[in-house]
C-alpha cells in the first residue's frame, strides 16, 4: 500500500483531484495494486493468506 500512497501523492501534486475507478491511470496503478497483493501473499500458506485478508473458511 505504501507504493499506492506514494503514487497518489505524486499525482495529486500535479493537480489530479478525481479519477474514476475505470480510469485509474489504467495500467500503472493497476500494476502497483496487483504487485502489493502479490507481495502480501508470496510464500504464505492458504491459512496464512486467509488470516492476512480476514477470510473465514467455512
């Protein structure tokens, strides 16, 4: 999430105030967000991933 926050800070300084969810600087922001999820689950067991994201396994 740090990278996402850094991205928003950088671009808000340039006057970007509003971005629609389907137009979030398409590829760059999407890639940063996907990488954040990958970093959070890399090397974890299924149980650890459930705990990380608060997923209850019924």
